[in-house]
């Protein structure tokens, strides 16, 4: 998602000649609630894991980590979460922008485009795979753009970018 967002900004503004102000998002109450629930679940999983005694490997098996029935290493419940973490996105997005040649300014100066974003889960039916959206809002002196894209639970784009302009 971060690489996609940087690539779209590179189409709109020339890297190497543009400084950007990143306005980090404020989480909605529902996002805060989900983050707290996820964090509580992760803490509970670590606590259970820490309190579970390690048993000897079954006869005929080597003790080199647990395997699922398919023979693949078992994933922890934490590893199965497909939730984009806001802090990870922010770090990856900023890194992608800097690598592309964008300068990041620490305060809005009126000259630099202001970039803000929202990442959230789309409501889906229980039998459907989860989907997420990324919405970038980019405002400069002439125009304000809103650029959106939908991703599956693994972070793979499901469609192209949708873009709107407000002058």
C-alpha cells in the first residue's frame, strides 16, 4: 500500500523537487476500539503461549517447531491477522517517499502539498474475504485531490486508483 501511494504521488508531483507535509491521521473511535481489541487479543495470546508448558515431541517426530496438518509451520493467531497497522504504514510510506526523492517537512508551510490518508476495513459479508481501502487526500495551493484504492486482506490491489478533484 505504501509503495502504491508513493507511486501515485510521484505521478502528481515531481520527486526530487517537491517537499511534502505528512498530516498523520487521527483514528476514528471505531479504529481505536479495534486496535485496543487487537492489542488485548495479542497480549492474551502471548500470555497463553508463555503459560503453556512445552511438551516433548511426539514419538517419531523431531522437535523442530510445530507443523500444521499440511506440513507447513503453524502460524500463530497474531501472524494470521491481516490488519494493516497504522504505524507500519506511516513508517513504510515515509520511507518510500524519501527513497523516491521527496523531502518531508515537519510543519505545514503553505508551500508544500499536504498529504493525509485513511486506511480502513470495508464492510463485507462473513463468507467474503476481507477488503481494505486506502484514501489519500492531497492539497496544494491550486487543488485538493482525493485518491482511493481497494486492497484485499493481503494488501494486493483489487482495482485501479479512483481520483477526484476539488478546486
